[in-house]
C-alpha cells in the first residue's frame, strides 16, 4: 500500500486513528508512506529522508532524532507548532464546553441577563430624573411635576435596589450550579483513573487540585457576571444616552476616556520604576552605612 501525503489534510488525532486502524486491519500489509510530518512516520520501521532529491538520512524515528541531520530540525519545529496548535484548540474547546453548560440552563441565564439589563437601565435613568428635578426647581413653578419626578426617583431607586440583590443571587446560583456539576464529573473521572496512577499520587493532593481549580473558576465567573458584564452594559448604555442628549459631549468623552487610561498607565508604570529605583538606592545606602559602621567599630 502506498500513501503519498494522504493524511496531510487530516488533524493529528484523526491521522493517528487512521494509521492505527490500518495497522490493526492489515497487519501483514507492507505500507510505504510519503509524508512531510514526522509524527506520521514514528511507527515506521525505516524512514528515508530526502532533501532536494538526495538522501540525507536513513533509519527509524529514534535513530534519526539522535543524528544531526535535517530530520531532527524538522521534528522540533513541527512539534512546537503541534503543541501550540493543540493548546489553542484545547482553550477553544474548554471555553465552548463552559458556554454550553450555561446555555443548558436557559431560564436562569435569561433571567439574569434581563435583570442585569434592567439594573443598568435604572442606574442610567436615575441621573436623568435628577437633572429633570433640578430643571423644575430652577423654574420655581411646577410643584406637581416635581412631586411626580420625585415619585419616579423613589420607584427607580426601589426597583434598582431589588435588582441589585436579585441579579447577584441569580448569577451566584447559576455559577455554583455549573461548578457543582463540574466537581461531580471530576470526582467521577477520578474514580475511573487506573490504580497505578492513583498509587503515585496523594489523595489529598488530587482533592486539593479539584477544589482549588473549581474555586478559582467560580471566583472568575462571579467577577465576569457581577462586575465585568454589568460594567460593559453600563458603559454602552451611558454612551447611548449621552449621544441622545449631547452628541458632541459624548464624542469628547469617548475620545478622552482611552487617552486618560493610557496616561494613567504611563504614570503608574513610571511611578513603579522610580519607586523600584528608590528602593534599590535606599537598600544600597543602608548597606553602605552598615558597612561603614562595621568598619569603624573594628
């Protein structure tokens, strides 16, 4: 059987399954394989390495890795790319699986999103009511209108207070439900691990890893839902509201806010460098003083 770069379009896992199936189904078949991947040739009895049509290496995978030939350089470069690609796919797969766990709970997730949106809308609407109340007070007349605005402010504050309690409650319940399922699945996988692996590991260490990782994940998710998500919504709705009231002022704020962040970052970075330099100078001066005192004593 001749395979001329037949697996180049396959990912590494599918290629591995294919080659394993060929070896199991056709154990007596002679296989000649042309490939640019060193991972495809690891199980070959003999590997012929060609460079510009000339033979530059011959032997098994392990022997060619020990030689200074071009095969080892190719294997090292491809292995680095494989590891990078595998880590990228693993991150994407982990994020996709985590999102699917939240999509599997549509009712609490939808209620939390609607509650967050309502909380942000009320938070942005309250300053508008305050501005309207100030305008009515400056006009002196219109006491009935002022009472109506004050009543709206009381209702907005009350509803916002309820949402500020209800939204974190929903998000905490949603996140802890997902984390609880993850822990349960992790413990189930631990029960199916081979005894040879468990004998080499400490039971407390395995439990601590699961508990620590799940706790860090829950803390990160809580920060995303309780702070980041609501913060982004607040910024977007604030910009939209400002655009309706005064487009020029909104443009100025949108331009100056990133500039202020860059300036603050520059100041913080310079301050840290100067503080570090000052600390080093103080440490050096203290060392010199202690050396001088020691010399004078002796």
